């Protein structure tokens, strides 16, 4: 299997295109063969099958990672075409921290069949292997059951063919991203955005952030399925390990957004994280807050705080306990909801490690690219940092054959425009 730990650091390309990062397995000769880098995608060259995730039709293990990557010309535009069934081949060594996280779940007594996980420190767990969870009823016994906590369905094969433009185009209009796929990782796993599709009291305002409300709904690799589609909303330590991303240099390439721009891991340099320029509102501040200091207003435009605020349905108090779809309880602290955030353009203006409104920036080696964002506290604990992978809008134009879509009548510049 072709394993990728390539960051693009060896490329002098400054145009943010995919030409140097594709596998050409077709007869297409429009690209110079010397420019094709086979190490970027994690290709299943041996036909390896998942041991624990079965094809729902054949009962045979699903092929892991990426099945094929080709370059195709569609209406005089070149695309990288990625085929994947969406099942990774993660292996996780159970550490004391992982075990403590499992046993420390607030509903551990009911989340696990026997009231506690069945793994011990040092166990090596492959993707889909039973760790003791009382999984969703759609999870077949011995094939996915026990790997996912109660709530999410277990993934099966998710046949997809993804078209990525070799040369992404900066968008000339505002293009909001939404639920379902917004990109693909180099191992074929789907990327989803910040949302879980729910809001406080189902009123539309105060939209829930997936990494917050779904904290107890993801597996030990930080992923889960929507229907059959396994995906990540935020940084995955399992993918980082596959790619050899230990924070000692600029992170390697983790995937691509639907617009074709690359997504790199969280590190900008040795020990230095890329920093999101989205910040939490101070509700007592006259500029971004509300008159009562509570969640009683939202920003007219989270990209332009000069436009002020507008009244919306009251959100929860900052100490209110709210319940997620999976029945877990959370304190709705500031930062739990989408409306708690805004883009601080003054941070982006600082340059360097600070990212733009799309959660990306440009450098001389990689051109324009997104970063997965997170924070690390003094104890080494990792927390996802909003907007987690790509911003709430795409930086690039979505092609007609893109894996995602957007709709907006508002004009606005893309990166470098």
C-alpha cells in the first residue's frame, strides 16, 4: 500500500494546484509524468480489506483507504479523480490517556455493554474492532459493533468518486459550506464542516458545533458515520500518526477541500501551530456583545463586526445544561455555538501563523492552503479550534462536478483576489 507522509515541502510550486500531488493511473498523458507525486494519497495497491467493516451487499470486507486516483480532462479542465469507499485502516495503541477518556465518560455505565471498556493499556485496536461499546443496532455483531459509542450508525462502504480541479480558482462570491462532505482526506475519509445540523430548542439560531455536542459520539480516532459515510469534523490523531505528523516541521498534506485547495495539518513550523483568526465573542463588549451580556443577539455579519448585532431568539445561559441528540449533557459555555464566534480580521492582518477567514493562508512553497486548527494546553491536551478544518465558506470556486455545492447571492473576494 502506498503510504503518504509527504507535505509538499519538496515542491517549488506556488500556484496551489494539484499537478504535483496526484497519481496518474490512466492513459491520460496531458500531465508531465515527472510532475506526478505518488506519495500523497494513501493508495490501497494490494486490495487490502477491512477486517471489521463489511460490504453490506457482499458480506466481504470493504477495501480500505483510496482505491484509485486518476487525472481526467473534463470540458478542457483537468481534474484529479479520487475513488474511495471511505474506510480507513487506522490502528490505535491504547494509552493510559485513551483508557482514562473511555472510562471517564459521564454515561460509561450504559455506554459500554459491561459498564466499562474491554481494552487495556498497550492493546492495538484496528478500525472497527470491538472496544466494549453498546453500539447502534445497525452495527453487525463482530463487524463494527462495539467500536462506536451509542448514537452514530456504523459505516459500511460509501462508494464515491471525487473530482478535484488540478488548478483551483479563487471564488468571486460567498460560498457557504454545509452538512455532508466538504472535502476528502488523503486516505479517502470524508471531511465534514463544523455543524451537527441541530440548534438550541430547534429554533434555527444558536447552531450547535459538532466537535462540542458530539464529543461523546466519536470513536477513538475522532470520527463517526452519518449513514454509511465515515468522516472527521476535526483533527484526528490517528491520521496524524499515519502521516508522521509529530509537530517537528510544517504539517504534511492531510487532504483537499471540495474547491481543490489543499488542507494541511495543524503545524506551521516546528512546534508552532497555525492559528485560527476566529475568536469567541465577549458578550459584555459593546461591539460584539449584547446589551444584557447574554445570548440575546447575534452578529449581523460574523465576517464584519462593524455591522453590529440583531435580536434573535434567546440562547441558553452560559451555565445552562443542554442535552445532545445522543443524550449527553453539556454546559453551554461561551464557544459551544456557531453564533458565539466571529472572524477577527486584525489577527489575519498579523500574517505569519494567523489564518484568514477561510482558515487558510499562502506561503511560497505550498501556495494557498487550509490548515486544520487546534490548541494544546500546558498539560498537552488537544482541543479542536473553530472552524476546525476549513472555514464556514470555501476559499475557492466549486466546479459543477464538485462533491459539494453552495448557493449565495452575495459577492465577495476569494484568496489573493
